[in-house]
C-alpha cells in the first residue's frame, strides 16, 4: 500500500482548475497540478484526457482546500 503526503481535491478542465488554483494560492495553499494528458502528449502518446487536470494539496491542508473547492464549484454552478 502506497502512502503519500498529498490528496487530490479537484479534477476538471484547465479553466476551472486555474480558478481553483488561484483561490487556493490566495489563502496560502500551494497546490500541485497534474496534467497526464500533457505528459502523454509530450511522450508521443495519444490522450483521452487532453485539457483535464488534477489538483493535489498537502494532507494538512485538505479540509481548508475542500472548503475553497466547494465554494468555487458552487459559484460556477450558479453562473
């Protein structure tokens, strides 16, 4: 079993990920953005996930990050 210090808190397209990332940075959380589609493209493979990214935060920041993610998602759904 693998253990990691980071937890995925969001998955979405580039625009939404950028919005969530900016909000996290604003409160001092530095997320890690994982873009497997871009990694596969650079390695010469095709990708079904092109344009979708994942946001990871340190395990100590998950609760605070999820509050922000949920708020941003609610704002986007209300628009």
